[in-house]
C-alpha cells in the first residue's frame, strides 16, 4: 500500500493533487510535507522559548523588576501567546486558511523579536547596572518598548501555533485507517520535535544569554524565526492546504439565534437513522443527530412548510440545517473538557517562574568551573517529555491497539487524564523539595534567596521537572489531538486555538493566584507566602495549594470525560437532509 497515497488529505483528488515545479510533478501531502512543517515549528519554538524561558531572570536581573512582578510578567506573556491562538484560529477558519495565517503570524513574531534585540542591546532601552544593593528599575519608556515587543511576539505566536499542528495533520487522510494511524503518530512526533527545540532553548540559548548577554541570545532567536519562515515558504508546493470555509463564530451565533426564534415550536419525533451527507464523495454521514443540547434542534425547524395539505404555496424561511446544528453541538461539547484542563497549565507555569528562581539559589556547578544556567534545568521537563512520547508511540500504542483491537489504542481523553494526574503529583513533589530547601536556608540563616547560593544541588529539582514533562507528553499532545480531531471540519483551527487557550488561561490563573494568595496570607507584619525573597516565602504551601486545585479539577475532568462520548459511539437518530429542515406539524394547519 502506498504510504504517500494514504497520507494525502484528499484521497479522491490524488491524481490531480500535483504541482508542476521545475518541470517535475510533486505529490502533495504525506510524511514528507508533514516533517517539513514539523521542522518549521521546531525553529519557531526555539526562537520563542529562547526568549520566554529565561525571561524571568532577564526582567529581575537586567530590568530590575521585583520577583513577583517578573513572575507575573512572564506568565502574562505566555498567557497572551496562547490566548491569541483563538484569534489565529478564527482568522484561519474564516479568512486566510492555515497556510496564510502561519505566514502572517511568523512575520509579526519576527518584528517583535527584533524589538527585543534592540531592548537588550541599546543602553537607552535598559536601566543602569546596580550600585551595591541599589537597583534602579526600568523606566516607563523602557518598559513600553520591552512589553510592546513581547506582546507582538505573543500576537504572532497565536497565528502560528493555532495552525501549524493542524496543517501538519492535514497532510494525512483520516478517512483511511493507515492515515489515521499516521496522523496519531504525527502528533506524537510533533511533541518530540517541540521538546527537542525546548532542550536547545533552555541549554544552548540560555547558556549564551547568561555568558554572552541577552542581546546575543535574542539575535539567535531572530535568526531562527527567519529560518522558520524561509523553510515554510520554500515548502509551499508540497502542502495540502485547505481553504477557509467561513466564520465559525457566525455559525454558532446563527444557530443560537434561530433556536431562540423557534423556541415555541415543537420538533416532530425522530426515528433511528443517520444524517445524509450530500456532496460528499464517500457518501458517508458527516455527523449524526445527538440527544445533547436538544434545545438547539429548534434552529433547524421551519416556521412554515413550503406546501401545506391544501397545496397552497407559502413563503418559506429556511433556517440552519440540522447538520449545522450538530456541528455547533459538537463544538459545545468541547468546552467542559477545556475548562477542566486549565489548572494543568497553572502548575506548569511554576516550572518556568518560581522553579527557575529556586534553581538560582542552589548549587548548579558541574565540576569545578562550569555552572549550569538556572533555566537549563528545564531540560529535564523536555527529556521527560521526549522519553515518554517515544515510549508511548513505540510501545504503549502498539500494545493498546492489539489489546483493544482498534486503530486508536488509547483515546485522547484517557491520555489527557493521565497528564492531569502527573501534573498534580508534580506539585506535591515540588512542595516537599521546596520544604527541604527552606529548611536548609533557615538553618544557615540566609535571608536573600537570589544573592546567596545554598549548599544543595540544583538537581534536587529534577523529579518535579521530570513529572511535569511526563504530564506534558500525555496532557499537551493529547489536547492537541483531541481538539483537532473532535472539532467540526469548519472549526478545526479554532479547535486547536481552544486547546492552546487552556495554556494561556492556566498562566493567567497562575498570575491571579499569586496576587490573591499574597493578599489572603498577609497578616500584620507577616509578608505572605510569596515575597521578593524566596528564603522567607512559603512556596511549599503555594505548591500544595495548586496541587489541591489540581485534584478538584481532575475530579471534574473525570466527570466531564465520562459525559463526553465520541462520535462513533453515540446513539443514532433520524434527521432530515441538510436541504430539508425539520417542520413543525402545527404549521400544516390552516
């Protein structure tokens, strides 16, 4: 069986799906184009993480902002980077398609990174060095340039990330069993590629930033995003790129408005059958009628039938078809899953902010002279993720497929649940490790957690990093796969944006929790759990608080995933063709 043929996203158009380039016919789709798209995302990931992962230390040590302010600025930056994925998904589904949105997003990213280079290298855009213990923070103008650059990067990131995994998945034909297997494998290797880029970002780029300056590191990030954009454009003849179908938000609004208008009408009984899928080459039903959100079915009722029993013609208002109603239902079913996975990323945010600050207080030496940058310890997150993904793809999935006798093996919801569990455990472990660090700091009576290095190896943080990496391998990639495959075809970029928006909401929630917990725990002279000095803070309590929130969210997720049923397992009910809206029998009466 031809693997390239199975990999094509439109098998019915295989014979016409060629591009005449340099007097050669180039077949589109398949692993070749998918791997090129993956390489593009690796370069983009390296560029953005090269800035984001070390940002908390740059803000605190170079821009002289307080630790809580720096931590919140980082979480807000990452949050903005992923909340804009909703905008990117909307633009892709409605106007530009995934291909065009990636080009626009990468271009905006490049402009933002160039501004970051200016911020880090021009003396007028950064504060003067500290004089003793006195550090003057960045002024309003300097912060305006800095945060303007960061949020341009965030805006561009939303355009790229909402589309790149979906465009990669578009290279495979999900109507074929082998194509579905390759798509599932693509999502796994997509995660491996992202983790490998993250390893380079937190090791090579972090080392260069710590030893040669942030200007050098940010310049390399600019070169990476330029390479990413160039590679993507060069591979244009190879991609299967689907055109935009129309605004998904307009469709959702229309369905709700039609259901509201028809709220007093009663639909006729339904008998078991599937929706017809006209104009579909395989003549397979695209969607089936479901019993959930039944109030939306009224959007498919007509106020009058075209003909009554008298044979008298009447004007007919044709509302949304039942098939479109089911698409909106399908989208709405994703929202509870989205809500219960937000806290997963709140725990992950601590690895980028407070765990990096923790690492800065510990012994990071390898040998007598080499010291690991604090950010580089995040490599254990990526190593945990890479090892887990390879083990999952090569061992767990084949075993699960044989055991369950289907081509999926482990469902994406099961995969997400495993990730949520590991994320919760990582916060418990992080709390115990921080308690050990605090105990040592109190014994030595060290008051400034960043200025004094504790005689404790930074590798004590390895378990919490690895557990987060395992959680990402299951949770993050499971989210990407679930929201892409379960979203209606016309909403797939928006669905990917939804999955990535949980990252932003998790990071924003982290910022809100830091501020709220500090307010709740301040009593008189007691400064609260999180202060500018980690050695007088109670970060261990904060980690346990997040673990408790993760437990509540995990239980809610189990309930929502039990309620959610995949398309091929739902009960089948009669519905009319998309061309025939349901008619209220009362309308036949004179």
